[in-house]
């Protein structure tokens, strides 16, 4: 899942939200079902987030909150560290 954020210098930065979700799930030992319960949505919705390139700011903030981290830390989970 890709989410484009705007930096202060007006360039678009790609964010791999799906990768961030997957990494956070693994690190916490959670299933998509558990994340869905914590988010108040169905497992199918979480699966959709993990496969489609759409994510709004409110959802991004809620995901970060559920994973108990800042939005920037959540985003950093999905960044390539090559």
C-alpha cells in the first residue's frame, strides 16, 4: 500500500503503509484479525489495506495509535533500509 505525504519542501514521499502494517503485526505477534478488532473494522478491511494503494491521514494516524507509536515511527517501519 502506498501513501503519498507532502514534506515541508513540497515534494511527494512514498510511504509503504502495507509494509508498515505487516512489520508491526509481526513484531507484536498480532494477526490481521486482532488488528481489525483493535481498529473496530472487519478482517477483510485490514486485508484490503494490506493490498491496495490507498490510505488517508486519519487511518494512518489510527494505525499508529493502535500500534502505540507516532505516525513517523509507523511510517519508518515500512521504509527500505538498503
